């Protein structure tokens, strides 16, 4: 019995020794098999997906790649962007406010801005007044067989269908100018906001140096052509002028 136990113990020790002395390639093969099976399963899953699933997977991959490329801005950069964006927002709320925030020539810009608004109001009132006057007279003429209203403002035009047609054309003219004035006013409002934005960008984002100078230097200019005079004198003395910022 003891002899049998000794034989089994020796056999177990010899098997462990042989297993420890196996080549690394055999051991790597035994470990790599589960990994290869997982990769094959992944390929099979990707190959068997539908077109909709493939588009969803590609979308998720693109979103993950975009999130990985997010650039974080420092506090100084954020402060500069806030300083550049504040004036045009202020000008949209109150015309001229952004120009005052930017400083500089704001005392000249603000009167020009409000002068444009005042001019737009006067033009609107003029066209609107004539539009309503002519509209009331046209309505009276159409309802009364092209007769002249008792309190007409245009007695020199006279009665008749031709006069009514002329006044209808005039009515449309004043109405069109009135509506166009509203559009021009909105454009003027947006233009002063754009001016505030551009001025703030030039002030806070770009550096404009007042140190401008001309650079003047002598140079040789090649004479074009192939005549005898150019052959005898291929170059001409000239002056090169440059602008240095």
C-alpha cells in the first residue's frame, strides 16, 4: 500500500514538471483561443446587424469621437469672448448702448444712430398720412360714381374714372414707401448692432497698432521686351515703396 502511494506521488510530480516545461507557444495558444473566439463573435455580430443598427452604431461612434475632441477654454479666453459678445447684445436691446460700452467715438455714433431712427419716423409719418388721405378719397369716389368729395384735399384733380385710377396708383405708392420704411428701420437697427460687434472684436480680439511706416529703398527693375534699347540696358533703376505695420 505504501509502495502504491509512493508511485502515485511520483507520477503527480512528474506530470507537473512536464506541464511547467511546455513551450510558451503552447501556453499562449491555450490562452489566445478564448480571445479569438470573442473577436470572431464580435465580427459575426457586426456582420449580422441590420442597416438601421449599423447607422445607429456609427452615429454613437461619431458622437464618442467628437466628445473626445472637446477643447476646454481657459478663463481668460472665456472672459474675452464675453467682452466681445456683450456690446452687440446691448445694442439689440437699446440702440447705442453697445457703442457706449465699446467707448471710443461713441459720442459721435450714438447721435448718428438716433438721427437715422428719427428720419425713419418722419418718413413713415409722411407716407402714412398721405396714404390714409388718398385712401379715404378713393373710397368716396368709388362709392359715389367717381365724384369729388365735399371736403377734398385735391380739388385740382377733378372728377372721373381716370382721376380715380391715378389716385389708386398714388395710394399704392405711399403704402409701399411706408412699408419699405419699416424694413429700412429694422435694417438700421441690425446694422448698428453689427457695428457694435465689429468694434468690440477689433478692440478685444485683435491688436491694431498705430505704428505705421513707409519703407523706401532703391531697386533694379528688369526691362520687358526684346528691342535693341532693352538689350543694351536690361535693367532700370527704380524705387520700391513698402508699408510696414
